[in-house]
């Protein structure tokens, strides 16, 4: 649940600057936004940022990887810092083709508002831009975090440098729609981290659905996740919706994702009419800890 919005900038009144060295990306974004926003400007060369930012923009879409070799492929982080120096109040959405969660977290630490992974759905990109405008106008903070309802500080406790880094990552990642893989050994609190991410996300007032996929047999896997129609198989006595549909609008927590078989990975959409579902996926796998794994 979220704090009441007193005012929200209309997308139609927004000015957007898009910086990417891929002309196809620039063309696609311009075609998408030209009927949705007040003004959209595209630019291939980030070197032109300084004079471009003399004009007022509400949101900057910035690629993370240009053809030049600044900072070993992390050019976007360099230019993000430059933008923050010139216009500290502008919202910056990073564009990446890799979905590297550590790189995304680094950009959020450096002041980015959000990130989007190429290729994207147009509705998804528009939603991220709208969220950036809302955050800029209203500084929206999840009520669950404001009221101290998060598991952090209650069930999930720690003061070490490593735990502080994890809490920082949760706080930065949670408001985004990034799908997340949580790695760790037994008893390290992976379930609690998943809950904390959901509680501090933009989906906090929506369902948090957990399913232990590692415990599902191949015969139940498809039906459990995607649902089935009455009579689809023996003992299917009634229609049943799957966990994906149950989590619509919220978070789907796939526990023990690393234990599913290759055959299960190729299973389709179940014996149930196809329905779209907007979810955020959190996947958990027991493993040896990695220095930068969440």
C-alpha cells in the first residue's frame, strides 16, 4: 500500500530525453513517445549531454553501454554521474541489454531512478516512465516501509557490513520491477529477503504468492503454475487457476528454482485459457554464497 498521491505529473506534459547509440532504439522510442508526451528528443552521442541539458527535461533515458570505451563497458554510469552534476533533479532511467543486477544496483546507488532491460514491451516502458514522474513529484514511499512493517529489523536482523550492503540492495531494487535471483545456503534468510523485497516494492499491496517448485512433480508442475480446466486430466474435477494468475499484480516467489528438471523448463501454459498476468518474479536457489549475490 502506498502513501496518498496529492499530485502527479501528466505524461502528456512531460519532456523526455533519450540517449542511445543504437539508431533503431532511438527511432522506436521516438515513435512510441511522440503521441504520449509533450516533447521527446533523441541523441546518439552522450558527449552532447552538456548542451542538451541546458533545456528542461523531466526524464532522461540513458543507455548503459555505448560503443566508446569509458570505464570498461560501464559508460552509462559515467554519464549518469555527469547528468547528476549538471541537473541533479532530473529523473534518469538506465537502459541495459544485460539485466546485470549488480550493474543495475550500482546505477541506482549513483542516483538513477529506475532501469529498463532491452528488449522491452511498450506498456512496460511507459509504466516505468510514469512511475519515475510520480516519484519525482510525490517522492512515493511504500506505507509498509513507513510504518515499520518490513521484516527488516524484526525477523531479518544484522549490523555487519555484508548485511548493510544487502539491506541497501533491497531498498534500491525493491521499487523497480526487476526479476531477482536470490542465492544462499540453508538458513541464511532467503525467504525473509524475498518478503522484504515485496514489502518495499510498488506491489506491496498486491499478492505475495510462494510456490516450492522444487517439490512439484512433473505431473503437477504445469497445473500448479498455470492452472487447468475441469476434465483436463484424471482427478481434474473443477477449474483451477495457477500461481501465475494468483500473483497477478503482485510478486511470485519461486522457491528452489534450481531443482526443477530440464523437461519442466519446456512445459507450456497449462490446460487453462491463456490470460495475461503482470507479476514480479523472485527466484530462490540454495547454493554456496557469492560475494555480490542477493
